[in-house]
């Protein structure tokens, strides 16, 4: 009998309709315990919209560097993150080379009226005038991602025997970031440095990450205790979902924050260029997350944390000085 795939596929439409609720819950629980990842069908996000966002992003990334530099920001900003500003592997405690990617970042644009908070968590989004289609497509996509993320959190609460409304008071004005990542080809970046990846090994920081990705030779890998590093399964009709440190903490580490990386460009596919749509969902900046103790959680010694400082510590760790 072959080894089982730790990353299960679930159908949100089945959960909405209460079809096979026990099986859906069992698959979610097992997959998040073993890998911290799920493949999610029935999400309701039109593939044409996903293609529209990706196409507009490719137009932006194809602009001359001096044009993109008008929108250049550091991690946490809204705009273009150039190559070399991010090293996700640093969050695991060892210095790593910068990630081989460039990104365009947008985020929650719903200020609370306190400049010290708004400047960090709710800065205004910046839309490149050279690609007018990008703003409308991303705004529509973000609305779908917000809906889906709230639905995923309701599902997670229900799986653990809690009311589906558990997260409602923690997501009244949530922080979120949407990164469109471009992974350039080997022909553009040259031979990677030792230990250099398109994205180094890390876990995400928030609650749920929703990923629309393109498969490739230099694509996503997921780490589990049983199998080590393996290529992530891919389904063109599904979105890839993983949970982050904040949600894992809330479960008392019953569920794992999915450890993953994106391989460097491969010599066997030197012209491969991939574009990923990566939605990071968090909570309200001042949300207090109190871990679940046994028998739901596995630990009874974890302290409550506040969302903003919990996330800030991790974001600072991946920023290249």
C-alpha cells in the first residue's frame, strides 16, 4: 500500500451545504495536523478573474526597472518590492541569501484614525498608472479572498467543535496583505547562491494564506515530519491554503503552521517564470489570541498574544537590511 498524501483536498461547497460534514471536518483536522496545508475546491473564485490579475501583474513586472522604482517600497509597504529586499529563510534563525523574486504588494486600506497604527497596518494602496487594469482586478480579487478567508476561519472553528462565529469579533477590521510574486527565470537571475531559493524555508505568520499558484520545476515544496521536503500537490481547480503561526498558536499547536519553500529556478527549465497570487489573512491589529488548551489544543502553557506585535516581530526578521 503506497504512502498517503498528507495534504487533503476539501470542497467548501460541501461544507456550506452540510454534505458529508464529518468527512470534511476529519480531512481538515488531519491535513492541518500533518502538513498545515489543504487544497480547497468549491471556493467560488472565477478562474478568469485569477487570470486577469496575473495578466495585469505581468504587465507591471515587464515595465522597465526605473519605472517600477517609482513604486518601490520595503516589506510592509504598498507597491513594488524589488529583488533583494526579502529573505524568508531568516525567520528560522539562520541568515540566508535574499529570495529570488520580486513582488507587488497591496493591503487593507481601512485606517482606524491613529497614525501610529495606520502608517504600519493600513497605509494607502498605490496603483501603477502604467497598468490601469491592475487596480480593479486586484480589488475584485481581494473581496473574494476576504470572503473565502472568513469562511475558512468559520470552518476551522467548527472543525474544533466551536461556534462558526468564533472569529467574527476578531476580524471586524482585519489586517491583510496580498502579494503578487514573480519568480524570474534562471536566464535572468543567473546561478543561485548556495542556500538561495525563490522563497526560503519558513512558515507564514497570520491565520490563513490562500495561494493561487502556477506549477513548475522550481515550485512550491512543503515539509512534513514523515516525508521531509516534497513537491506540493497541484490541482488547477483548487486553491492552496495553509495556516500560519497565529492560527497554529490559537489551536494550542494542535495544527501546525505549514512549513514551505519555493525552489530556486532549475537548470532543466532555464526559461521558467512563475507568478503566484498570495493572500495573507490576519486578524484585527489589536486582536487578543488566547490559545485553546487540552483536550482541543496539545499545550496548556502557551500565553495569549496580540496580533500586531506578534506579526511585527516576524516581518522584521525577514527584512534584508
